[in-house]
C-alpha cells in the first residue's frame, strides 16, 4: 500500500497578523475565535491542519507609536506581541505557529520574494508623490480622499492622510489588471463574501496604478536587497508572513506542503491588500495563489465604533473573565453572521448564555445525566427497540454533520451553530414529550430507551460544538464517558453510537446561568 495515499488532506488557515502598536482589542479576539473555530472543525473532520497567526511589527505606525511612548519599536512590538499570545492562550486559540515579522527567518523570506519579483522585471526605482494614511499603512488616490469640515483630509476608512514625496521602488501592479480580473472570473470562490468580491472587482476594473513598495524616511522594516537605504513597504513584508509561516523560501521544508493556503481570514478593511496586491505579488514571484480570502465584518459596541476617544474600547481579557471563554466564543459566533458587521452588549451576551447554553443545552444534558446518575447508578442504560419518535430525533442528530460541513466550508459558522441548536430544541421537545421522569414508574424499560437516545443526541451535539466551545464540550464529553479518541467527526452521523453499560462520572453542570453580581 502507498502510505502517501492514506495521509490526511492538508488544510492551511491564517488570521491577519496584528499591528502590535497597542494592546489587542475585541476585533482581534473575534478574528482569532472565528479562525480557531474553522481550524478546529477541519481538524476534527480529519484534515491535517496548519493554523498561523502572529504580529505585523514594522512600518511607520509602529515607529510613531513607539516614539510617542519613548521606547524602541522592538520593545513596543515585543510587549504587545506577548499580550496577544496571552490573549490567544486565554481564548483557547489552537494556532500551530505564532509568527512575528521581526524574526530573521521572515526577513530572509521577504527578501527572497522581492528578488523573485525583481527578476521577473516587476520592480523599478522612481519617485513617489501622493497621499498616505499611516493608520491604514495605505496609499490612496486623490479621488479616494475627502477634506472634512475640520479641514483634515481623510481616506476611505476615515483615517487622516498626509502628502508623501520620496524616492521609492515601485511594483508594476498595473501590469496585473487583466490577470487579476481573469482570476476573479475563473476562481469565483477566491473572494468571499460576494459583497467583498464585487467591491474588489470594481476597484480593479477602475484601473490599477503601480504601487510604491519602499520607504526611505525611516528604517524600521525589511531592507531592500542591494539598496539598504530603503525599507520595504510594510504590506509587502506583512503579506509574505503567510508563506514564511510554512517555511518559504525553503520549499523542501516539511511545512511547505501546506502551501497554497486554503483560506486567509481577515477583516473587511484589508480586503484590497489580500485580494489585489497579494495575488499580484505571488503571480510575479511565480508562487501558487491562496485558494480563498474571506473577510469578516466589524464589531461595534452597542452599535458604536470602538475608539479610545469614545471610551468604549472593551478589553477582551475582562470579557472572558466576566462571562467565561466558551460563552464569549459562542456568543460572537452565533450572534454575528460571519461576514457581516455585528454589535455586542451585556444584555445580548447574557441572553445567549442563559437561553441557548444554560436553559437549552445545559439543562438537557443535566436533566438526562442526573436521572442516569440517580436512577441507574450512573450506568448508561441499555435501550430497547426504537420508537418512531426515537428514530426521528436520532435522524435529526445524524443529519447535523452534513449541514455543518457545508456551512463551515463556506465560513458560515453561525449557520452550523443554528443547525446544531435547532436539534437542541428538538431534543428538548422530545425529552419533555417522552417525560422519562414519569416513565420511571409506568414503563421503566421505555424510560431506559429514552435516556439512552437522549444521551446519544447530547453526545453528537457536544462533539459537533467542540470547535466553538472546546473546554465546555470536553467537560460534557467527559461526563458522558466518551474517550478522548472517540470525539472526532468520524463518530457522527449514526455509524457509531454511544455505548450502553458504561459507568459515567458524576454529572456536573457545564453551562451555568449568568447571575448579575450584587451591585455595590
Ligand atoms: O490590519 N472588528 O492589523 P490590525 C472586527 N497588520 N475586526 C477588526 C476590528 C473590529 N472592530 N478592528 C480590526 C492589520 N479588526 C494588518 C494586517 S495581514 C497581512 C496584516 C481586524 O491590527 C482587522 O480587520 O489593524 C484585521 O483583520 C485584524 O483585526 C488585525 O487588524
């Protein structure tokens, strides 16, 4: 037999890399949680997954913030990169590699992609003059900017722009217009969701100008090969992290097998860099293109943009501490259709915790398991023949995985959870309808079947909800007596059933209600 043919299919997924110019915020937490959920889903579904995340440490924004704080750029980057790693740890983010663009391996990788683009004839030296937003680290055409009532000229994301004139290397982006349009046409899934795809296509159809890709007014970046007076434009450096992360330029490194990436998860504000510049750089360097770029929406606190001046910046560490990690993960994933903007507030979070988790899923598990504990000495009873209602609820549970797979393959995380929670609701109706507490006296054999069927449905829900809520589901699967090596999606769909006769550990509540702390 050929060992290669039995090897699992690879799945390479990335987040955007974060500017470590401040402490990580809720938008960063949101992107990490969603990407982690997609990664965990594929792992449990049998893929060989590589999940990359990290920090984007160079550029003018970092230099300016460091100057304001009177520290060096590397000190600023290190401090905030450590905070981001701590946040990832707190939120159970299962990354395989955390990359920092200040690493020497990354400098080497970026210099190599530059050389390949130059060898292809796509880089030339000239003079740049135009508008630049330090906050977006982006160049804008004059007609993309407007002067506000405050006399400040701003770019399309609302950040101030300044006039820049300097000697600069350029990338011949204009030469890639037709090839990019052909890419969007032949690979309709390259950009998602559709609204973002349309935005990119019309931007490219509007005409592409060559892109300034080096700066000489500061030196915090990757040096241009052969011309160390220039550092590379931070986006050339940043985008390249996705190939450095799997070993570029060492194409015989074992992780290189993960390239091309299956998906880059990013926010909607940086779609242009990922869906226009990045494929053009890769085409120029002769490197395979990622299969898909998916942009999520922005989060708003009570519908308002989070900003330091408004004072509504919520610290993701305190959110996790207040509500619980799995609760926060579940809330964002279920509440916000992935790809759209979303809003969060205390009442909405508490409603999800108490309704979906404590009442619906938590109670179903707790009531059935404590009946098994008290009335059956903690041993999962042997079922009798299945009735029509048993078969109906089992069929619903068996059908979840196919629906979830389809939703997750198009990043519709909320739809996978919706489908799962509709089975939670069905299972509650089944449990209430069968009334096993009454059957204990009237028909004990039937009660055993109902408890068995309920435990099997709870098992499948808990297995399928692991990507969203890894800790809580692990705890629930522990008290269902499911061994660690029987928690993958291969056990879903009805081929495998929970085993009767096993002694279960004492049930503990997994989804407590949120109770308001007493006010001071
Ligand atoms: O853009 N809601 O870094 P970044 C949801 N370094 N997502 C948000 C958000 C919000 N309020 N605010 C930011 C950068 N994000 C670059 C990326 S990738 C090669 C380089 C998202 O720290 C944002 O859209 O400003 C991006 O995907 C990520 O957080 C990092 O943002």
